[in-house]
C-alpha cells in the first residue's frame, strides 16, 4: 500500500475497517482483505508516530539547549 495517508486519515480508515470486521455479515474473503489493509494502515500509523516522536524529542533537546545557553 502506498503511504498516501496522513496519520489522521490512516486512523480513520483503520477505525472504519475495525467496525466492518466486527460485523459477522462479511464474507471471509472480504474480511481477510480488510484485515490485510488494516495491518498495512497500522504499520503506517506506527511509522508516523515514530517520526512524530523523534521530532518531539529533537524539539525538546533543542529547547533545553537554548535554555542552557
């Protein structure tokens, strides 16, 4: 899956997929496809959170460096 989602879009789609998978009316083939898409979206979200975490860490370190000057 091309990483065309921002974090909020990926989470929204992931929520929709989770809601669909909770329904018992989905054919198994469709459920597997949605599950696979969900896994890919989960990976995108994890990568985005990791990137955001690094950005926050760098900003905090920069800010602490400026206070010590």
